[in-house]
C-alpha cells in the first residue's frame, strides 16, 4: 500500500481518538510503535548520518551513523548543540545572523573534523516545518552527513599524481636536452686530450692537461647529477623482498655518521621491541632514510640531537625520526611533499616528494609534525609482510 494512503488512513484514525474504545486504542498504539520502529530501522540502516536540529543547532534526532560520525553517545544527543561539535559549520552556513534564504532549497558544506578521528564530512542542510509554515519558531532543519574522506583523499592523490607525472615528463625532457651537449663536450674533450699528447715537449702541455682533467671531472659530475635527478623523479617499481627495516636504517645511519659528527650532532636510537620483517626494496628504503637523515642534519644546529624511535604492533612497523632543529612554519608544512618546494637555499625540493612516493609504493604512509623553534618529527608506517599479503589477496587496497 502506498505511503500516502497509509498516512491519510492513520490521520483519519487519529482524528477519531475520542471515539476509540480501549481495544482499538491499544491496536492504534501498537501500530504506531511498529511504524516508529520501522522508520528507526530504516534510518539506522542508512550509511549517511541524519540529524534534525532546531534553529539554535540543538540536535532533536540523530540516527546511528550520525552518532558515529560526530562521536556522540545516543543518550547525550538531545542535549548536544551541533554548532559546538562543528563550530566551522555554523560560520560557513552564515547561521550567526539571519537564516539565509538558500537553506530552504538546501545548502551543502564540506568540513574537516578531528574528533572522533580526522575526517572530511559533507553537510547537506535544508529547512522544513512540521507544523504551521509561518511559525518561524518551529522552523527545523534536516541535516544529512556524508563521510567523503576517502573520496577527498583519492581526488587529492589523483591530482598530485597527475601533477607529478607532468613534472617528471618535463624534467626528463630537460635532462635529455642537457645530456646531448654533455655528450658533445665529452667527445671534444677526448679530441683535445689527443692533441695535448702531441705537445709533450711544450711548456703549456701540463697546464692544458690539468685544465682538461678539471673539465672532464665537471662533465662527469653534471652527468651524475642528471642521472640521480632522473632516478629521483622517475623511480622504478620496488623490487620487493623480505627485509629487516631496522638493519637498513642502521646502514643509513652509519653512512651519514661522519657528517653527523662533523656537524656536532648526536644520534639516539631506541627500539621498543624486536621489529618484524617487512616486504621492501632495500635500495629505495635506504634512499628514504638517507633523505630524512640528511634533512634532519641540515635543519639541526650544532649541539642538537636526532632521535630515532622504532616500534611495531600487530599490523605495522613504525619509525619516528625527530630532530631538535629550526622546525617548519605551519603555512609551509602542507607543501612539504609538493615537488620543487623547499625552504633551503640550495635545495631542489624533490627529496620529500621522492620519500612519499617510495612509501606509497611500499604500501606505507608518511606523516610529519613540526613546531618552529622546537623541531620536527617524521613518522614512517610500514605494513608488516603478512598484512601486505592480505591486502593484495583481498583486493582491499591497491598499492601503486
């Protein structure tokens, strides 16, 4: 039976309440209870959060999804004000003064929240009246909450990937164009070397030979820079094998140890428990650690400290690299992984982009927290081998 026919039939019954005897009244109450239970079941099955709020933001109704998304308990919902839970929403909707006219046709806003966990929620809000439409005091608002965290993350990754790919193509083209004149220089230097050998008795021969050696070394150096640059911006897929991530970290620390000592820095390493094996590419992971340790060394003044903390749980291996350096300004922190962004005078802005890319290729994540004048903490999260296998077999996550 159509819903409107049910409703009209119910209204006709409610209009004759005074004429109902106790039996029919009991039947009516049971029917109302069944319909209420049906509606609540339907609303609680929906993935989106559903709220009904007053003009002042007081939550009058919330389904189960809304409780979870906003981190509130059902017993506290009716005494909770939505504007206090999501302060930016009220300001964004311009509800601080007169209610905007747009709300009667529907308004949508996207808001980042940090509790109960970091999420991006889309709020769709529309006004309605359950009684007299002219009664402003009874005006209420239906709010639909949609969790778009994954959608936003996917879109951001896609945009970043497209941007990085375009930069890689441009960089590869520039590197190729630089390689051609370097090859030409190498050929002409070889010709010059042959000519100098014919001037063995000439007093200028030693000086020319020395100048030639300098030129050759500089050409080799430039060629090496181009090769390393291409390897950085266009890394090959990881050659995965069973690796001890802490062993690789120790090798990297030993490699940069002399530079740390020359800079007057101390390195403190702490392990909470024996770290399990992960699947990784040894050379690429060395590049990750080398880049991060180099950044920490360059950011930390003489006498500072670099602390490395390793731990694991049932699913992941974590490495934290902290320094007591100059820190990163809040407005710069969001750009750290962007290509060509750097705060160093002689930096190329590719190191952190490469680190992030390698971590993603390993199914891991990287995060960074920093406070100016205090220092920075970089957190690396690697999936344990057994978890990576499950992810690949189940198809729950694609590792690019």
